[in-house]
C-alpha cells in the first residue's frame, strides 16, 4: 500500500461543552485523497470531533477545544488563522439538511459567489449544474432552479446541501451522516460522488451504516463515549477488530 | 405461562372507536371551553372596537363639514370707487354683500329685514374678506363672483341640534333673532353644509375662531417628526441589535446593557420629554418646538422597542442557517446580512411599526419641549424649515383643542383623532406591503 500524505494531524484533542467532556484525548491522522469513516454509537462525539476540523465549534459559546489540530502542518487553532478561510478549504455537510431559504440556484451559487470562483453568470451556471449533477440532484431540479430549496423533500434537501458544499471546491469535505435521509438509489449516487471526490480531496464521513463505512471508506475510526477506541484501515477494522468494544459495535451488540 | 400473562392486557372489553371514553370526553370538553373563552374574548374586543369607532366617527364627523353661505354678486368698478372713498371702507363692502344677499333671498320669495350686525355675527368680517379679495384679484371686478363664506361655529352647532334656540343667550356673539335669518337662509338654500377643507389643510386658529382651525400644519409636523424617528431609530436600533445578538461576547457588561434596554422600554414617556428638554434644548441649544427635537426625543423612546423586537426576530432565525452560511465559508457578517437579516426582516418591520405608532401618538414629551398645539400656526416653507421651525404634532394639537373652553373645539379634537388614525393606518399599510415583499423572498 502506498504511503499517502497526511491532511489533518490531530493530537491530544479534548473538547468540552461547559463541564461535559465530550472528546477525550483523541489522536488521529486523516490522510489526503482518502475517505475516512467515523463510526460509533449515538452521542459518542463523532459530530463534535468533525466540527473541530473546520472550527464550527467556535460558534458554540460553551464549547472549548484543546489540543493540536494541523491542516497541512498548520495549526488551525492558531491565533492568526481566520476560521472563515479555513472553512472555505474544509467544506461541511451537516447532519440535518439546512438549505438556505432561497432558490435552489442561489443555494448552490452562494459559496462560489462569495469566494469569487466564477467570473461571470455563465461560469456560475456551469458550477451550479456541475455541483448539482455531482450530488445526483440535477435531473430532479433542473426545471425548477428558481423555486425555494426549502420546498424540496428531506433527501433532496440533503443532496442540495452536498451540492452546495462541493460547489466551493473544498480540499477536505466533512460529511455528517449525509445519507441518513436518502433512499438506496440516492445513497449509491452520493457514494459514487464520494468515490470520485477522493481522487482529489480528502473526505471524512460520519455514518451509522456499517455497510456504508465498509463500502466507501479506506480508513475507519471507531468512537465510544468520547474516546477514539480504534483507528485503522477499514478492512482491518471490519475483519479483525483489535478492541472488544469495536467488535461488539460492528456486530451490533452495543450501540 | 407467557401467553396467559400477555393476554391479561387484552381482557378489557373491546370498545368501539366511535364511543368516547371518559378521558376523551373530558379533554374534548376542555378544548371546547377554551375555544369558547377565546371567541368570547375576541367578541368583547370587537364590541369595544366598534363602540370606539362609532363614537369617534359620530363625534368627529362634524369637524369635517361646515356651514357656508353662498352668495353670487357682481361688483362694478363704480362700486369699488365709491366704497374706497368712504371712511369705513369694509362697511361699504359689507353693504354690497348684504344687498346681494337680500336680492338672492327676494328672488326666492322671502322678504326679511336685515340687521347688518347680524351678518357680522353670523358670517364674521365679510367686508374685509371681500375687500381683500378684490384687491388681490382686480380682474374679477365687474364679473360675477361666487363668495362662499363660513358661518360662525354657533351656527354649525345650532343646525346640528347641539345648540337650541332656548339655550342661546343674547350676546355679542349671537342673538336669538339671528336664528330667524339662519332658518330663512337654510330654507332658501343660501346657507348649506359643505366639506370643510380648512380642517384638513389649515393650521391652528385663535381660541375665538374654532371654524378656522385645521390640523394640516400639525400633520406636517408629525410627518417630519416620524421621518426623524424612522431615519434614526431604524438603523441605530437594527445595528445595535445585530451587534448585541450576533457579535457581542456574553459577559456581565452585555448583560447589563440588555437589562438596561429592557428597562428603558418601560420608562414613562414624559421622562424622555424632560430629558429632551434638558439635553437638546437647554444644553445643545436646538430650537424649541421643532419637529427635529421632537423626533430626537421620540427616537430615544422608540429605540428600546425596536431593539427588543429586532433581537427577538434575530433569535428566531434557526441557528442551522448561520451554520450553513459559515459552513460554506461565509464570514460572520456575510452570514448575518445575506441570510439572517432577510429572514428577520418581517419581524423587524413589525417592531418598527409598533414603535413608530407609539411615537406618533405620544403627547406628553412633546408638550415639555414646546410642541404645543397653538404653535402650529402655518406651514413650514421648505424641508429645512419643516425640521427646525416651530410646529406641533397631531396628538399635541388634539390635546390643545380638547383643553380649550369653546365647545366647538371639542369636535375638532375628535376630528383630529380621525385624521391621526388615518395617518396611522396609512403607515401600517405601507409596513404591511413592505413586509409582504420581504416574506415573498422566503
Ligand atoms: N451544543 C452542545 N452543547 C452541549 N453539549 C453538546 C452539544 N452538542 C453535543 N453535545 C454533547 O456532546 C456529546 C457528543 O455529541 P455529538 O453530537 O458529537 O454526538 P454524535 O456522535 O454525533 O451522535 P449522533 O450519532 O447521534 O449524531 C453528546 O453527549 C452531546 O450531549
Ligand atoms: Mg452527530
């Protein structure tokens, strides 16, 4: 197996919500051009850890992050780092679909617009179409791009959010349970997209579906009660888990 | 054994879904009672609203009409010369008028003996009105002119039944015999009721001339004041709310500010009035009785209302929208101005209109800074003058009228209230239209 570059290097990460210790001393290295899956029972801190990677936790007043997280060997929690610039590089799809209450077109075009990615309207149209196609939504919405994004079904909204996230061409894409509201066909399409994205980017995906983790990811991290229990190649995790907790989780005995 | 224990639950007699059990009945009854209370409350509210509307319209409507005497006459150049050569020139003009009126009544088959003084009592200084007219329009000399002269307010009140013949005491204002003339003029159609444009367009008059009083000047005063309030309180209030809600750190200091803003909203308006007097007039030497100062005082009063409602509507925007914007790399300010603020806009507009409506109806602080009714003696000439020249505002004007001794001002006060409500309604309608605009953008 060829050695890949490390995109995110996390060391001794602790996260507190007030007095709650939500992430306990996590070390993890996320590789470039790789899909990394975070699995674990509900409430174990997968979303919390994911939000550390693009500093979305900054928006929660009670949340405190400690430890060292480096993106391309730069400390993202350094005083000089502008989280806005970081988030342009590290895109995110949230657990709950949250389209803007604007048109479908504007939802996707918003990121490219504020980052100046398109020179003109035609360029923007192109980005919007490409992003919607990648998110497997284009055929469903191409005739009603000017209708509100909030009027779509739950699964469509989630794909719209995926399209919005990929439209800004991030280097890392964080996806928090992107397929929990999708039917098997759309799920397959999103998985295809993830597969395609990993040619160029690094993708981190939180999922409750073992099959999905096994299908799309190359690396898997298993979280339990705020601890990173095991982090290894997906193959090894699923075929030869080292920790008994991992084994019982993937075989469905805890969770 | 498991079978037996499981079945105990199913032993209860099967009951039809169509028969309500006791609990359901109680819940439904509670719901019906609650609905009845609600409807009763609304009915009571509507009843009082209707009573209010009827009494306002009944009392205020007379302010919009006035009694006039319409006389057509032709004054020849010779008449003018003759009149101008006399010592009491206006008396000569009045004689011309009386002659014309007499002719008109005779044509209608009525003969009356005139007391020229009666004309003065009923119609005011007819002679000087005519003289001024011909001096201003020399071209009208020798041509038929229709004069429409407003009758004294006592005539109005006599005609609409408020004043009876028995109640009139002979005085220099009115004699019982004058009423005969009034009756004759009404019968012949010379005296009739017409729409009182003076009330809409005029300015306040002296205490002895209720007929000439109008609310127009103070409407303009209120308008300029609302302009000041809107231009200052909306941007300041919204900016302050956005800062407090989205950017400010949560600490003791911001908590203190928050508490203070809430308390300010409850401060009686007269306190703001005395503050305005001390700060704007005595310390900053801004002009007294000026709509600018009134607007500044009312801005202070309106700000807390706008800030509180704006913060509430910013809070109501789901945090997921902010996350979404930040997630695609928008800055905090972009997320606020592109996404949060448009969603909060309907709520902000509602708060603003409530604040403005309160400010529009506020009287007490205006009295303290000298915007009393009787300063509304004319229209400002120009925009700057509109802000800084002494003027009144509608509620202060209404208050001044209501406080005057002459009962004719009482109906002016009611009429003023109708105009005030119409102004308010216009403001609300504009706000509703704007809000629709914003809501349509999802
Ligand atoms: N905003 C918050 N304030 C306080 N505590 C929080 C907050 N968000 C999460 N937590 C706590 O942190 C812990 C981890 O939550 P997190 O959302 O990361 O779980 P998760 O692994 O993503 O769960 P799920 O699979 O259900 O999404 C939980 O115990 C939760 O109660
Ligand atoms: Mg989660």
